[in-house]
């Protein structure tokens, strides 16, 4: 039987006898060791597959606890601003626990897979003319007057739940990794992992905390550029955020571990997404691939990874964003007749020019 986060890590979470148990089977996602890239770079590289959570992203880790605490306070309505994954997660838990769920999204700036999820789960969706930061500001302004519980990462229980990802990594490796690479949008996830490692490693009497690398998209990189980005832009919609709500905690995570924020281009993100898929059999959404793109960039710039344990957090499933996958990752389809000889010729022809083989 699958373990339940609420029960398994109860001693590390802010729950009590009045907190109802909430679960959709979140957490305990695979930590998959890379075969090809570990060998290529002479390191131990792992991918944490957060896309295996119930709604397909890491957001479920925090949402179960945010919803549990909302129910504890007798709330009947939840609300969030979202570029996609938060809306899908909130809507899923809202549906399961009979909560009215309101989702505020920036018009035209949400991946279709994520929007479809929120619609399927029955959330009320409000699309605004503006970006994510403006949507979140609107949520803050209306939540109290309409008695909504905000379930964005500004809700502290979201981060408390998300820190369980670090617990799982330590339990599986029996230590912390040397380096951890993570995509950074609203900066809640990197903050939560930092909190989690500090708490869990102290209890486990393990001294070393990983060096954190927070990866942002080139035109949505407020923590790299040191300023608010008024009109953030990237095809990686999950990190298209110009004013991260958890920026202070994220900076603490990077500074305290002698890490770094860095930015990668959309081209580097798509290349990383393709490489992971075609050489490890793992399909993640573009924002997730930013973590691996950041690792490749650091290696190319001289980061010594030999014999190091490295974890890249892959925050969401690739099917979350089918439009970009279809546009950038599609392979040539060879058309032929049903004749077996024609099929053989097509296979041989395709094998001799296979772009997958040339990429690595």
C-alpha cells in the first residue's frame, strides 16, 4: 500500500489532532538515477520525478497540507492565481474535498494541458488581462472579503508540505546530494527544499546541505537580474513570473549554501527537455527541463561534477504542455504503404539519419 505523506512525515509537519487527513496519493515520487548522463559526466545524477504526483506536478506536495489546514479552519472556498500547475492541483483537491475552487489565470499564458485539468476538476476559472503577478495581487485583495483561503505558495502550509521532497531524497540516498538544481518561478519550491533539508538533516545528524542552483528563464529572471520583470516572457509558462513571492527565502537558500541563481534561454530549455526525453526516457514539461539546462550550463562553464551526487528536480509532467512539445519536440514521421518490404526500407532509411543518435 502506498505511503501517505500526512502520516509518514507527521512529526515533521505542522499538524495536530484537529487537522483532517487529506491525500490524493501525493509524494514518494521516483528518484531516478540517470544512466547516460551519469556516465558521460562521471557523476551520480538523479532526476526527481515530481510529475508523478496525482495532478502531474510538485504542487500536490504543498496543496494537501494547505487544503488540510483550510478544512481545519472550516473553510469552504479556496482561491489561487496560477500559470497552470497550481490551478490543476487546487482544483483536484477542491473537487475531492468539496471545496468551491476559484482560479485566476493570466489570459493566453497558461499551458493547455493544465487549463484542461482545472476545467475537468470543475474549478471556476477567471481569466484576466494581465500577468501572473497581477493575478496574485488580485487574489490577495479579494480573498478576505469573500472568505477564501489562498492556496498559492504565499500560504505557509504550501511550503511546509513541499519540504517533504527533501526528506524523500535524504531517505533514498541516505545523505543529501552535493548539488541540487531547481527551476525557479515564484520561488516557493526552492525555499521549501531548503527548509526541509535544514530540518531533516539536523534530525538525521547529517551535516552537509546541498549547494542550491536556482534556474530561471532568460526573460523571466528577476533573481538573476536583481529587479522585478514587468513583462516576463518564456515558453516555460510555469516559471514565467517577474516578481517571486518567496524571493527572500530563495535568496537565503542560495546564499547560505554558496549556490547561485542563473538563467537559461528558451532554446537551452527545449534542448534539455529533448535530451532528457531521448536519452533517459523521461518526459518533463519545459520549466522542469530548466533545472537540467542549468546543470549543463554550469558544467560547460567549468563546474566540477566528477563523483558528485546531483539532483535535478523535474517539477511537472511533459503532457502538461502538449503544444510546445508538438511544436519543438516532434520527430519526422515516415509514411509508407502497408507492404512489409516498404516498411523495412522506411525503417532502414530512418535509422541511417536518426537525429536522436546524433544529439548525444
